[in-house]
């Protein structure tokens, strides 16, 4: 964190560089659009050539001028002046990897926030929701956001929630990670998940289910197993999904987020089934919100494809793009690939270079490398962006290999690739991110010393691999562009909590790899300028500069100067998208 003195020096130096930018944005007397001038504020522009200012002028949906007050006043001419009373102003923030429509369902369904992993407490909550009858899909009781530590007790949960008063109620619990679920006996039997079903599976396919020595399922499901259940659940109505989408947009705007990448708008998490035009996923929700004027954010959305199915998956992406083009504030410029699953026990579907210690089992990536190489190369050739989920160090390595193959085949290609999560990265692979123009979209809220890392991962993987847990600072110092991302609803989308965690890497069990702590300013760039590059809109948003869209956020404290603890409590006062207030009471 920089002290006030350093910040003042940088601030004064930056003002000397702003003259040309202000002159370029001088108001025209022929333009009758009113101008608003915001002053007496701590302004972070996210433009590294002049990162700070003390005034910004807006005309319509566009930034007119940014810089030192007297110069902005001159450029703005007659203007409505708003005294910001020392508040913090910054560009609208962008989440480089989230699942907002899925997150919206958690806002309208019941969620279980307790992380104590108490089965009696869970049972009491489930009974309460049964009585309320408010969190139903058809007749199935659905509860979201279960702490994944519960899954170590799947058999114990089954002994309670499949018997007694729960025996006739189908119940599904979804894990907070987005990859896991649990279904009671009635719900899983309806889905065909029985001992006979599991017994017929190959050993490789059985890893996605929890079961005992006689193949009796205990309800736990991960990735491919969860997809089997998902396909058998009653479908939510279009009205229900639009309500979830509406809630998601409001939630994101309330956190100062004016744009995001929806990282699984269609297709299946984990890529367990092929992408199909017949199943457009959440695209109709965005279409409805966009046409009604309720999509108050810049959204890019990627469907999930399976590399092993070949180029026809790219054809499906392009067909969906054509079908859903023209939606206000929405585009679909790329595709998403899952390289692997997750590392936490009992899932352990992340692809690592060394076997899991507890089982001796090695989990392969979810694609054949040569087919992945071909798919990425072809997508890049067609001008589609590629975004890859990679958790384990093997998945990271093989994904970088695919990016390298595409760079070699398409040497004139200029689009960046994006890898998200990068939970474990082999030291030899860290320089490859910058070399291959790969942006790392990181969820650094997860770099925390608590049971999620020290108990659910650390004892079960090689110590050398664990030593490279979320190597953010190493990536930064190697020249990698780092973008801020939440993976909401896996965890909160609040950028200030993520920035705090990236800076401190602290938790209830100490500090996790302190050498990987991130500078706060770097994280502000990650959530603004760098994430704008991820969504392909850096020419329009991500920085405060003349000619760019007036996406601004007002915050109640100077987030570059307060302590790390005070940063956690930062509150958004208002959020502006293209000159219009979309959250709070704006200027």
C-alpha cells in the first residue's frame, strides 16, 4: 500500500501529462448536451500514463475531460458542478469471470451460508425451507451455496436427509464451488443414480459419484455426476429465470460492476455434453433483459465447448452468435473450455502433474491435447476469443501448450487468450503467460489460509505443487496481465474483498504464501483496465479518458489510502453506466 506522500508525488506528476487529453475533449458550443463536472474527489483513472486526477467532466454518455480542476473547467465550459466531498471515483469495475445468471438464482432461492458443516444445523434449515415451500423447482427442494466441506460427510447427510420427515421430499443441495451437488435418495433415484447405475460405470466415470463398497450412492456428485442430476431436475420457468437475471444485474451494479464475462452462458459446466443450438442456456435471459433495457452492464458471454468434439463445436458457437446478435449491451465474442475440475477433496478432479497423495490416482485433463490444440488454433483463426478454466498445474501446462500451438499456426493473431483460476502453476510455466499474450483472470479471494486450502487441499497434493498456490505476484513480476474475477456465485463478487485478500493473503489459519501478495494498485488495474481487455472493450471502457464511455463508480473511502482492514468495508455510493446512474443516487 502506498503512503499519502508517494501518492501525492505521483498525482502531481501525472497532472503534467494530461493537457493534451483535456484539450482533445474540449466541449463544442454546437453540442447542446449538458455537461456534468465532478470535482473535489480522489480520482483513479486506471490509465497508467496519468493515473490520478481531481476532476472529470461528462457529456451525455461520454467522458469529456479528466485532469486538474482548472483545466477540466476550461474544457467543460458551462457545466453542472458536483462537489464529491472527497469521495473516491474510479472506472466502472469489470468482472473477468463470473456466472451471474446462475448467481441470480441464489438470490431468489434459499442459500445456506453456515460454514460450520453441522449436519443437525443443516437438517433444521432444510426442514424450515420445506415448510416455507419458497425454494422449489417443481416439487424439488433446492438449496444453494453449501460449503464444500460438507461433502466429506456425504454419508452422514444422507442418513438424515433421505429418511424420516425428508424421505418423501426430493432434496438437492448445490455446493458453493459450482461443480458439486448432493441429492437425497428420492431425488437421485428419479435421476437414475442408483447402485446398479454406478456399478455399470467405468472406474474413470465412477470418480464423479460418492458411493460405498457395495456401490450404494451417498448422494455426492461432482462435474459429470452433477450434470446427470441437473438434466433430470424440473426446468425453471422463463419468468423465474428473468427474475434471477434481474436480481443478478442489480447485485453486480451495487458492487460497482459495470461489465462482466459470463463464463458459461450455454453448454455444461465441465463440458460433459456437447454444446447444442437446441439448448441456448442463459442466452434467452440476456435477450429479455437487453430488450427491456434492464441489462445495465456491458456483458460478453461464452458458451462451453468440448474440444474433443472437433470444429463443429465452433460452428455451434457461431450459430448461437448469429441467433442472439443485436442484444443491447451484449455480445458473444468467444468460447469457454474446461481443462479440468476442482482440487478439493472429495472431488479431486483437477489435473495435476503428480498423483493425489490419498488415492495415488492421477486425474487427466478433460481434453485430448492434440484436439485441444486444433480447436484453439481454429477458434483463433476465426477471430474468436478463447477462455479456459484450468486449476491443476497439468491443466495449466497443457492449456499453455494449446495457446502456443495457436500462436505458431496463426503468427499474425492479435487476440489475447485468457486462462482463469490458475490455482497451481509450475514455476517453469509462469513466464509463458506473458510470452504467449495470455491474460490470467484470477479469483484471489480464494488465496486464504483456512480449511478450504489447508484441510481440503494441502494434505492431499504434492508439497511442491501446493507451494505454487495462486502465484499471483510471480505472474505479475513475469509481465503477465492479471484481470480481476470472482466466479460468482462460487464466492461473492465484491471486488474490494478480493483486493483485500490479494493484498494480505491472510485468514483464520494465518497467511498463505506471503511472497505472492499483490500490490493494491495492481488489483485496481486488474478490475478496470485489464478486465476491459478480457472482454474486448478496452477502447471504450476500463479507464477514465476523454471519448470513453462514462462508466464511473463513487466509493465512500479512498481505497488507495485506507488500511487493508478498512478496505474490506468499502461501500459503493453510486454506479454509472454510460452516463446514467444504475445504482444508488448519482450526480
